């Protein structure tokens, strides 16, 4: 948790492109790393969490210089990558959105002397690796809370794009809900935007109008939480779950918990390996056991204290923390949400009884489990 405590003190700069040079280390080998962000770094969300990780490693190593470009449309990635390599002389480039995948692979061909790391993708090349700190374990625990709290048996999820990463998280959330409340179902709204606060608010309002009284999301702002807090303040309790970075302050009476990413530990490992000459393009897929993800709506607070007594009364509080401890200490071997039997919502058996889904199956998952309503858009 040392990195997380440090991250909470970081002040974010508001420039489009920024970086600060440092003296080379005693080895004489200086690395310049460029980061490409799909959204603004702001003070919350996906890009914010990545930028905290960048700041952590830059502050830690005197042989490292970093630079970033924020709010890069997925169709504009090639131009930005070219600028980072050609003009900024970066020898390592991190592309931090799924939609950058093919452009990153192509950049690897154009610049064989540079190293590229693509976040959340599945394609590698000799000088292109992949990495991800996956949140599906935290989503399951959040689902248990949502299932315990819902009074309507309808839980909503505001999602960005229908890709395996999001389907994996929606399903994990739904499986957690089912573990606490077999009667509850999950309703999904797609925004087709990683950063789209207006679309996210509209989707959240639609789900609430449909009867959902708990909401999770994948979108790079606290818009869903703000909707939940607004309804809660007006006397209609909506339970929400923070995403990627601490958002509890945006919904003090609404946010129950959430999932937090600590990209600093992964950037530390990757860049140290590059510096030491031990870098590999093998996929890095880190979970709670590796310290890449945590439970909570804010650092060092896994569950909002406002909701602890009610969770205890509902009998799920101790279960959640027992599983959380297993996930942190033992990894998926201790407990994993994706252990069969698991059926999709069309009645097909997807994971056999007693079998745990392997990494490949989780990274390619494209079906809804049986308590999610509707079909995945194509």
C-alpha cells in the first residue's frame, strides 16, 4: 500500500504534454518513456490512475524521464506515437487504451529499436508487449454488496464498449450479485465512449428510471456516481461503486466501495526490466495478489464506513473480507469468481462444474452470465 499512499498525495499538472528531465543514473543508461492516454488525466478515472503510476516511477528513478499526451482519440494514435518516437526521442512507449492495439503493433514494425507496451490488448510482437491490472476480482466483491443492498432486484451497469475486458467485469459483478442475491438481475447500458460524462449520466438516469437502485460503471468520470448522489440526497437511495481511482468524495452517501488500480507497481516492473536488460514481451496480467488492484472507493478504505453496519446486518461483510484476503494472499487459486458451473443467459453451459476459467478464456469472454439481461451488441 506504500505506492497507494504516495499516489494520494500527487498533484496533477493540467498541460496537454508534459515531462521533466532527470540526470542519468550511475549506469549511464537513461530511459525516456512516453505515455498515450485516451482521456484527460483530471483527478479521477482511468487516465488519472495511469498518470499517477507514471509520476510514481518518474519520481523513483533518476535514470527515467517521462512525457505524456492526454485525450488522444483512438483513431489518432499513430500520429502521437510517431511524435513520441521521432520528435521526443522516447525509447519506450506505453499506449493505454484497448483501441490503440493495432496502431501499437504497426508502430513496433516501424520502430524496431523502441519498446512498446500496450495496455489491455492481446497482440504481441518482438518489441511489443502487453500488460493489464485486471479488476474482475474487485467487481465480484462489489457485486456481492450490490446484491445485498438492492431492494428492487435490479442493478445497473453503465459500460463504454462491448469488448472482452468489460464483459469480464460485468459478468464478475453479476456473479457477485448472484452469490448474495439469486433473485437480482443486471441491466446494461452502452455509451460507446471511454470519456463521456453526458452519455454516462443519461445512461444512469435511464437505468434508475427502469428501477435499478445500484449502479456500477466503466467510464472515465464520476458522472454515474454524481447521479447516484443526487438521487440519494433527494431521498431515493442509489448505491454506486467507484471505478479505477478514488471517487468516493463525489458520492459520500452513495458510493459503497469500488475498484482501484495501482499502475505504479506495473510501470516499476516494466521500466526496471527495460533498464536492466531483462524486459520481455510476454503478457503481464496482474491481479490483487501482485498488488495491482484493490477494493475501495478511496485509498485505505475498502468499504465506505456509512454502509459497514448494514452489510454486517445482511451477513455479507465478513464473507466479502474473507474472500478479499484470499484474493490478496492466494490469488485465483484461493478464490476466483469464474469457477463452474457457469451458464450464459441463453442457457448454455460455459464453464463446467469445478473448472476454473483459464486466462485465455477470461481474456476472450464474450457472453453474458445468466443473471445479465439482454444481448451483447455486435
